[in-house]
């Protein structure tokens, strides 16, 4: 299978429009030793003809235009993008669905709880239902394997909860296990990828199956627990946002040090994270620990 990283940043992108942190400012001024990044977005294909998106980022339109494999072919309306698998109802993971209107047929996979948030509470998404069989909404559940365009998806529940915009009375009706999904994806030839952009904690039981993967796309949001507070003077700790920091004795670099098989890639990187700066000690530490830092346009063959 072929995996394209269309966007490698966390929500807000790099630089973030309203962020004047040192990294965002240096990037704008052209004095930063690293690249800009759009918001987290993956496209995946078994045959390089039909593509499945993992989530739909707010930057999706420009990400598609930056990726020739995703340009329309033929002479009229067409798209190689045929399916979207949604792993949470956050603005960062669903806003791009609105860029996929224009009467394009699309299979959209999400948990029943996420589908209720999108289709019953947010009438704007009815833009995708303007003609029969435009969007075909398909229910997925943690623990229940499903196949999209020859690729097998195994979704599993991650802690994280529903987005803050969901009303408390609605939240009470939804299944918390359906709020945030991780994905284990397998190709017909046995290539395996784990997609874990938001991880609060590495469970002991994960190490065995993670070591059976060829590629690991893992939560690279924050370097330290207090990063937002330290860099911006405010904001929640990493753990309160459902993200395990990379550094320190309890961080993800340390927790996953024993993995032997997978190509390990940090993905979903916040603009405050020093691993974006290729001249930083943090970047050197990540590289020395055998990790890569995802960047827009990265192509991974599994
Ligand atoms: Zn910033």
C-alpha cells in the first residue's frame, strides 16, 4: 500500500494563523531550520488509483491540489478520492468533508456516535447529501474489522472523549468508546501500519502488536507536558489534551524504545514542538532514537 502524508501538523498547522511563538515567527521570517506543515491528513491506496482519506482536515483543498495523485482525471467531475475514514468528530478531523461537496460520490466511514454528531447536530454536513448516493455514510465500530478498497481496517477505541462543542445532553446519549479511534491497517500482501495520532498513554499490551507493524504513525504533538504553558504562557497540559509528550522518562520515545520492526514516524506535530526545528537538540534526540518527523508530501510504501 502507498501512504501519502498530506499534512503532518496538529490542529492550527505550522505556522498557526494567530500564534506568535518563536517557531511560528521564525518560520514566517524565513529564519527557521525546518518546513511549514499543514494540518494532519493522510491518504492511503492499495492500487494508486483509488484513494482513501484518513480523516478530512480543514486544509484538505490545498492538500489535494499539492498532490497530483489526487487530481481529477477524465473530462468532467471526477476524483481518485473514493472513501473517507473518520476517527473522531473534531473540527480538525471532519471540517475538510465540507470541501468534498460539489456532488462527488463518497463513502464516509465513522462510528454511530460520530455520525450522529455530524448528521443530526450539524446541518451543514447535509451539503454532502444533496443528491441520492452522493455521500454513503457507513457505520464502523471499535473492534470490528472492515475493508475499504482492498485494505483491511481494524479500529480500536482510544481515550480522548467527544469534542467540546458537543452538547452535554447529546454526549450523555453517545457511546464514549466511539469518540476517538486508532487504526491498524493491513494490505492484501500483509503490509501493516498503525495510525495513532492521539495517544494519552502507551498500554503495555500494545508493544507486541506495534512490533508487528511495518510503519507506525504516532502522536508527535508535544515535546513536554507543560509545552503550551511554557511557550505561550497559557493552555492545558499535554496529558489533559489526550497527548503523551515525546520527551522524558515517561514519554513516548522512552516507552517505545524497545520496538524493533516498524519504521517509526512522529505525526500530528504541534507548532510549539521543538522537533520541527532541525537544528534543535530535540530533533537530534528523536533522530538518534530511530524516529522520523513526518512532513507534508512524505510518501511511504508498505
Ligand atoms: Zn506557534
